[in-house]
C-alpha cells in the first residue's frame, strides 16, 4: 500500500494565530492560505449573506494599501481568490517564491487594519456585485433555487444552516456599513484564524515571516462556538416550479457532521449509489431503464451537521414517481444486504486515489494548504490527513450498510420535486408548493 | 523580528529559476508520435491521446457527430461492456477525461504510477477498438438529445451556441460540439464508426505521457499498449480540417437577441473573428487581452464590476483554434443595466485603440501577471500533459515554454496598441444578448447598433 502523507510543522503565535508550514520545492511557488473560522453559520436571521459580503470587502483594500487587493499581487504573478461557506471563510494566493513578503504584508494588513478602508461607496458597490452574483448563480440558473428550498425544509428557521451562504436578496439589500465593524471585530483577528504557508519555502523562514508580519496584531477574543440542532420527524414532500424542461427529484436527509462516525461511510454510500456507470442508481435509472437523465448523490459534510442529498432528473416523458420508487427500492436493498465485495474494493481504490490526487497542488481551493487548514480549523489537528484516509480504509461492509440504514430513512427526509412551470401534475403526489425568492 | 514597515509594499524579488519540462519524443513504427515528460512530485501518471479532428470535422448535416464518437470511446471494448470499462477504471482509481475541441479531441487517464501499464492498455483498447454497439449508441445519442433540451434553460450555453453561429455561420467552427437536435437525430451508428476509423489513426495522433516514471519506462509502456495499433484509416475518407476552410466574408448583424422572458440577468457576448492561435502576434494579443479584460484588474472588469456594479464579473478572451478565432467579451449583467453595460464595454475596447492607450503601469502589470506566475502551470502531471498536447495541436516547438516569458516581456506599449488596432474592430463587433427582450428593447435603441436580430433559442 502506498504511504500517503502530508507532513507539516505547526506553531501558534502569542496572539493566537495558528501557523502551519509544509515544504514542497517542486515548483518555485508558495501558497498562502488563511482560514477565518466564520461563515454563514455565524449569521442571524435578517442578516443572512453577511459573511460572504464581508469576504468581498476584504478585496477592496486595507489601511496601508487603501486600494484594490488584486493589483499588487497579480503584478507579482499571483493567483488569488477567496470563498465563504457555512462554516468558514478562506483566502488564498499562490505566489512566486519571490513575492512571499508582499503577500504576507497584504494579508496581515487586511487582518489587522481593514476597517479604515471600508468606505460607504465600496460597501454599496460590493453589495450590488453580490446581488449580481446571486442572480447569476442562483436565480438565472435552472434548478438554481432548489437547494434553498431544501435547506430551509431540513433545518428550523433559527438554525443557521436553514439559509444559504449567499443570503436572501432582501437581507443583502438591507445591510448597513455599520454592521461591518462589529463583524470584523468579532471574527477577523489572529485567534480566530489559521495561516498555512505551503510550497517552496524553508520552514524556519516561513515561521520568521509569519511572526514578522502577523506577530504584533492584537489577538481578539475567540468567538463563542455556534450550537444548533436539527431533526426531522417525517417525510416532507415539496414541489417548486422553475424555468426547466425536465422535472427533477431531490431527496435530502440530515446526516452526521464532518468527521463524525458514519460521515466517511455515507461518503462511500454516495459513491456506490451514484458515482460512475458502475454505481447502483446510475446503472438502473440511467443505463438500464433509462428513466433518468442523470443521478447524483453526495454527503455534504459540515461542521454542525451534514446532509445527504440524492438527485435525479427525469428523462423526457418519464415520471418522478417511478424514479423515486426505484431509489427507495435500491436503498432498501442496500439496507438489507449492504455493499458487495466488489463495490467495497472499488470504493476503497477510488478513495485512496482521491487522497493521492489531493497531494498534487500546494494552493488554491482543495490544494494541500487548504486541506491543512481544514483539518486544523475543524479538528485542531493539521496532521489528520492519514487518519482521514484511514476512516475510509476502516469502513467495512457492515459499517457502510448500517450507516445508510440508520441515516437514509424514509420517515425522516425532505423530498422536493422541481417541475416545469404550470405542470404540477409532474410532481410527486402529496407535495406542498414551496416558493423561495 | 517583529515590526513591519507599513508605509510601503515590499518589493518583489527576482523571478525564481524554473526548469521547464524536458520533452522526449519518439515515433512508433505505426507512426504514432509519443512525447514523454518525467514529473515525479506525486506517484501519478497521466496518459493522454490526442487525435486529429474535433467538432470541426463534423459535416454540416452531422453536427455533433465527433462528440458522439468521443462518447462511444468509454462505452465498451473487446469483451468489456460499458459497465466493465467503468469498473476497470475505478479499480485503478483512474480519472478519465475527454475533451472535444474544434480541431482535435483528447482522451486521458490519470492513475497511480503503479497502475501505469494497466491504465495505458485500457486507454489504448478504448480509443482504438471501441465496440460501437447499437444499444450503447442509441443510449448515448438519446442522452445528448436530452442534454440539448436542458441546455436551452442555461443562458451561458444558449449564448455560446448562438454566438458561434453568428461568428461563423455555416463554417464547421460554427457549432458547439454537442451539435443540434436535427443533426443528432440524423446521425447513425454507421456515421459514428466511419468517423472513428477516419479520425483514430496512429499517424494522425499524439500520445503524451507525464508522470513519476522515466522516459524509457513510459516509452516501453506506450509501445506495449499502442504499438500494435494499425493505420487502417489511411484507406478511408480524410477527416475534414476546419482550419483549412476560410470563414465567409459576410458580416454578421451588429446586435442580436435570444429572448428569455423575465430573465434576472442578460447574458452578453460581444466580439468578432480576430486572429489565429499561431499568429506571431500571439504574445502581444495576450498582453492586450490581459489588460483589457483577461484578469480581475482589467479595464473592463474594473469598470463593469468594481465601478458600476453591473455584474459579478466580466472578462474577455480569444476562443483559440487553428483557424480564425473569435475575440469575445462575456458577462452576465443585471437586466436593468444591459444597455449601459454594453455601451461601457464597447467604450473600453474603443478607448484602448485610440484615446486611452495602455499606461506603463498597466503594461507592467499585465506582463507580470502572465509571466511571473507561469511556472504555476506545470505543477501537476495533468497540467503538463495538456500543455505538451497543446504544442502538438498548434505545431509549436518544444522550446515554446522556455521562450514564453521572454517573448511576453518583449512586448511594448506600441505592440499592444498596434494589436488592438489590427485585431479589435469595434464597428465590426456583434453583440449578442440572451435576456428579457421586452424589458430592455427601448434601451437598446440608444446603442446605435440597429434593430436587434431576434434569434430562436435553438440554432
């Protein structure tokens, strides 16, 4: 068995900033990756979408570089971006080794000195840019609003996973510049952040640079962890009209949090159900019976609790009811018999290969620096890479079977039919209409 | 150690040295050209077969055929069914990727280096000896027809289809690889088998292998997997080469719209046919594009997004092919801002040609963003394999990577202005909108682009 590892060194600065260094000298680039442990889970109703809007403001300048964040780094040959999800906000740049000082100067300036640069004009412009992002990625996209209907049905309204990270359009419009200050002070400081430097840099120099640029920033108070619970007591059927040609059914369940027992098993269940032509549902629904155009399954692993989502689009003229029945039959078979030896063997080979693929890039979304931060921020242990793979290696026929039987129950789930406008008859029977805006 | 001078940004040091991949070339006895690159950072291997003829090889009444040929490659070979092929790939943890572009198609498998032999022989069997069974063909074609139906709901896909047709009319570059409903329905299994035989010929293909093996090991694997591949296609009809056909001189309309009632945003495309990928002006065009619309800090993105907040993002680029290729601006803008966004975008293009030539700062930034980050493109085996395949596609020398940075750095302001004058002609550009026609009709009149030609969602 190939030994697969992601070595690192970690230190925590006096102000609470975690610094993690990984050396890889194959290409003369360094990934600077920083996670703030804040996402839309830290928002409250009426202010949804704020964490993401805030991320936009982080690119508009800081006190000592009071203009766009992009030009000095693009001029240095960097690739950079950021993203916000329910649990965290990350910022990364992949820079030539020669530009590491500049990247850290800028990253530390916006960690320590953002607020003087946030003007009303910048704030309002980014608010409009975000509204455009929302229109482009959700409102103007087929099936784009389905996930909003699903999450708001899965979680109670005060649970922060009940809204999407992009937020509601009304909330975005209502945001005020004054909200920025409190948000920054609560969440953007060294003790709520984790910095990874990965790539063509020697470990001692990396720590020296981290200390130099971030060491004198004031620590701040660690935010109180968010606690929220959700449960489902029945099957809820919903229907939503959309500008689509073909109906699609979504089935969603609440499932164990990221890294919790059964999380890896459900990942494997998703694979054996709907990943590739050999998967059960692809094979029956798409390949053999041809009643569906596509089928997908995914364990959406998150910090406070995950959800497992199955989706299938009906082939022209085919009914969602038949697809739905077939999915349930397959889940029943799996709950009774579990995966075959072949399925287990294949799933493990793929999982292992996926872990190796994840070692190819130092930076960017999902690169080695991002993974080290994920493990550090969510588990406090950047060295979890091998243990993470072991979660999959340890999975057995019975643990996979029982995970699916335990969590993918018929009597606790949300079933959403998305149908072409005005064609209510295409929805599953007994579905209540739902609208999202 | 602490204490930072925050009065100015740290300077950037000299560019670090980087050795570009060394490419070893061999030609097998059947004519297959093999290019190998040793790339040992992770124990993986990418094996990529690129064959001549992509969607540009489709006859005008068979648009979508090449893409169906590509789809049939993983639908079974020899005794293996489509399911068996998928199973065989899963067992070696393979990542299979297909790319159908206008001039070529490529098929690649990335797998663990210890499965190199299995991966290569699987790829060889799939690409050179696909089963071409009627049932698989029927399913694949039906899935593409259904997919087309779905694409009608996706504004960027509608825009891409309509814009290519505006640019190229009936030229073989004028359709997206998936083709059209009418043409797909006409395509038979015989058509598919015939095009496969014509396209898949060792003497008209390039095999690229990059990964954690030596040149010699990779060559041996290539020989054992692809060495027996016979050049039977030599007796058949040659594949149509789109790049050898000149696009029509007929000017497309200046303004066209695909109506999408109550659309939240307007999907825009603005451009015209402009240059060929192998033009000596390529470095000047890259620099020009970077500062105009090719990066976040470009003039057009800063104007449309950061200043006016019309859009989440706007960008320009060349949709490169061997023949004459379009320069195109793309953005999805708020419906209410559609006409203003178009006017501002065109004004930026005009400005670069006359009133606002590139400043020294812009030039430095554009060049640096292209050159300083260049080594980043050689981090993974897949990236390297794709880059090497591009050399074969555009007939570029093995020294291309090493020459890229000096060539870009040699570009001056005058080169950019000259390139803008020669390759961007605002009065010839077509503007295509996929959006709410009734909501924007009045404002479009102010653009001076004439009455929009109204296009159906399917072309």
